[in-house]
C-alpha cells in the first residue's frame, strides 16, 4: 500500500542508473503487481483488512481521502501501455524473474487488486451523501 500511496499519479521521475528511462512510479507500482501475483488468493484478500487498519492507524485524519485515492496510480498504470510495459520489465527482471509471467497476467492481477482490495476501501469510506437512496 505504501507504493500505491506514494504513486497516486505517474510522475516522470526516472530511476538513476536505468539507461532506458524507466520511471520510479512504474517500478514501485510494478512491485505491487509482482507481490499480488506471488500471493495466494486468500492472502491477497487479506490486504483489504490490513490496508484499512493501516490507514486508520497511520492517517486517522486523512483516512477517507486516502482510501478514495489509493488506487489512482495503479489505474493510470493499467491504462498506459508504455508505463505498464516498464512495470512489466522491472517485474520480470526482478521479483518475477524466471516465472514466465505475461503482461496480461500482471494486468489481471492489477485489476484484481483494484476490484478486491482498493474498491472495497473506497466503498467503506463512501460519504453518506453519496450513497443511493433506500427504496
């Protein structure tokens, strides 16, 4: 979650020592994808509870705003072919080296993280004014 909070937008900062211009945000968000890929399904679902708890404990005054934006950078990454390619490259040269992971598998993991973890955080902190009326 720390990498997702740090990179809620895709800033152009490149990693020193990388000659191909790889952006720091793509490497860090790629780590989120790689970690999600390596986890068993039931453990990935536990992120929802631990992330919610961490936001409450560390940022009690900002928990609602942060939970609303925690997935912004990951969404942007998944929508950008160039940025996603950089994230994929850092993953397959690092945490996922030799695992035979495809770009589409990593994209699917990202969508799963957004759907199963991030979106549930957003729903939990949804202001009452934004809820649909009861019928």
